[in-house]
């Protein structure tokens, strides 16, 4: 049986359209999903939307729409965006899906029966127009942080989850499974900031929130936020339904990829819920850093300054999804915060995609066309220069696997590009055009074959990150393999096969002209 790999994104709030920030997590997971598929694993890649709560009702009514109509439109927009970015998710869960709502009610009831949920009262600062509770520390100058209006101290009946009982078990989990929470620095944050000071029980129901899943045995309560959202990772697999075959096959998740601000919920609350239910824990929770836009985590507007256009709906058709994806993997050190700027994006586009990868492919293909009518030549004796490039490429290929094992997408893409850079250096060194002049056909064939093989290896490895351009190259090389093949040798191509034609992969950009034109958009 094939090894399985189950990967998830957070389920996003569709109260606004998805941003490049949400796209970041989805893009990251996509490379991991595709890489594991190429390793021959049976992958399930889950994403979706977190559709309950006051904010959704407010956003819908502001537009004069019902929640359902509003959400359906947002979900469509989200799915369109994922398509535009070549996201290969296998399943999309909506928390308003009936099977999810039923399973969540079942979880709530089960936790109640087992004594992990009890009835108490919730105290906080209530903003009547926003229908929202705030804690003291959330208030801005003593007023509602959302609308700036007066708040009043209020108490409401609510159910609580006994999170406080799980401190020791969680500490033991981090100790026994150091791989559970990554990167490592997040463990200290959890222990020092939350567990050591003492965990509070978690409020898991509200009577003031109408747009939510009702507690079936006490329907004036709706199930509040995390106990509705977190279980999506198991309800999507059919846990609690008549058909739980996916759950049996894919659970536990191999990795939940999330932004750092929700690590607390995934590394504390979620394992506690699962322990209480007696369900196995996910193998890894990976809390990545934030994509920053000129120092801000998120800009809801399209532009952060006059040059910035950060709407992926504009960027992807203009520069390709591959280019956006590559930039994010490569430029934002995975696991840490990193800056997005249009200028940096365009600069990398030219330097890496156009001048390095694109140029390597186009000059090699045109030499094979010029000297050998686009027929893939055979190889003869390898010289020292050839052996150096060969060993270099095969070694970097191994490095890519090692980095991916550690979820280090940034180092993995750097290793892929080391291969392309080295191949370009090799061309300058061995000067195939000069060899052509000497009439040494065997030597020329060997050089070009080695270059094609190096391009093959690089493109194979690049495919999970930049699926469209890499697949074009692989197809032009006559390959239609779905899984990684021949990454430990330079005999992956067929002698005598004709190369397919290839357009320029990444046409070089005039950066100033692009910045100028982007500044006029939106
Ligand atoms: N609905 C909850 C998650 C529930 S998961 C069981 C939620 N939704 S959200 O719409 O606010 O999405 C937050 C997630 O979007 C972050 O955890 C992160 O994955 C991603 N990002 C949103 N903005 C981001 C950046 N600027 N940078 C990186 N990721 C960001 O929280």
C-alpha cells in the first residue's frame, strides 16, 4: 500500500476576500502536497472556509445579503483564486456543510458527556452594535476595538472546555515528540507564555451569537469558534459520519500548516480536544511566519504604497502563478516573517526565473536545435568539468529532499536554483559554440546531453513549486512521468528523441515600467 500524506491549511474566514497572506499558506501547502505526490505518496490536501460567527453575519448584512448567499459568493471567489494559483487541493471543507455541523455537535456532546465541557458564565466587555464580547486587554482606550463605541461589562451563560486540566499532558507531548510543534522556537512560546502561567478553561459556546452551530442538547447556545473550526481536520475525513473510511486511511494528519498567530489553538487547544476524545494527535503542527507588507501583517487594501499591488488576482495573470509561488517560497524564510515588496518580486523574476532558469533552458534548447536538429544527443566520455556538474546536480537533488523533509521550502528552492546556476556557469566554461567550431561532435553531444539532463533534474525538482513552467520543460524533454524518476543519474532522457518546442518561459521585465504601470492599477 502507498504511504499516505495528509496535509491541511487553516480554514480561512471568508468575511473578506482572501489576501496574498491567506494565499501564502495555501501556496506553501501546495508545494508540500505536490512534492509528496511526486514521491509516490497517496496525498490528501485539505483546505476550506470557517464560516460561522458574528463577523460573517455583519459582512453579509452590510451588503444586504443573506449569510448563505454571501458565503457562497465568497467561497466561489476563494476557489477561483486557488485555481488561478494552481492550488491542487483534494478537498474543500466549509464549516456550514451539514456533515461538519453534525459531527461538531457530536464532538460537543461527547465532550460534555465525558465531563470535559461544563456550564458556567462568561464575563466580558460587550459591544451591543457589534454583538461582540471583548476582554479588557482587547479594548482600545476602553472602547470597542472594532467600532470605537462604548462597551458594557456583561455576563452570559456559556459552556467551557476544561483546558486547564491538560497542562501536564501537553508538556509531556512537547517533550516526547519534539517534532510535534515546528519550528522549535514556537515550543518555548507555548510553554512560557501559555502553559506555565496556567491554562484557563476555554469558553466554547455563546448565547449572543446566532450564526453558528447550535448545541443540540441546549439550542439557545451556539458552538463558539475553535470547537467548530479545529475539528474540520477530522470531520472532512468523515469522522462521526456513516462513512469514516477517509478518517481511517488518512488520520492522523502528517502536518497542519498554519500562521504563527493561531499556533496556540493548534498546539494547545486542538491536542487537548483530541486527547479528551481519545483520538490520535497530528504528527506535526507547523507555524509559519507572516508575510509582511511594508511592515504590516496585512493590508486589506490593494496597495500599501504607490508602487505596491499585492492582489494575487492582478499579479498572477500578469506574471504567472509560478512566479508568485516561487517568490514566496524563496524570499520568505519558511517559518519566519518576511517582507513582500513588488520591487523585490520583479527583481527576482528577472534574476532567477528569466535570466537563470529561463535562459538556461532557452539557450540549451536552441543549441540542440542548431547543432542537432533538436534531437536529444547521446553522451560519450565525461570530462572533469562534466563530472563536476553531474555530481553537483545529483548532490543538490539529494539536498532538496533533505530540506523538504524538514519543511524548509526556502532552502529547497535555493538548492534547485543552485543547479540552474551551476549549469549556466558550466556553459560559460565549456563554451559549446567554440566546441562546435572544432568539429568535435562527440564532445558537443556530451555537453548538450549533460545540460539537458541537468535541466531535467532541476525541472523535476522545481515542479512542485512552479508546476506550469516546469511541466512545460519536462514535456518538451519528452517526459510525462508523475513521480520523481532518475534523480540519482543522468540517464533520464531518451537518445534520439526530438525536443518539443518551448516558448520563452519568463520574458524579461522592464522593472521601472512595471512599477509605473502597477501603480496605476486598483
Ligand atoms: N479561521 C481561522 C483559522 C481556523 S483553523 C482551524 C483563521 N482564519 S483567517 O482567515 O484569519 O486566516 C488566518 C491564516 O491566514 C493564518 O493563520 C495564515 O495561515 C494566513 N495568513 C493571513 N495573513 C497572513 C500573512 N500576512 N502572512 C502569512 N500568513 C497569513 O484564523
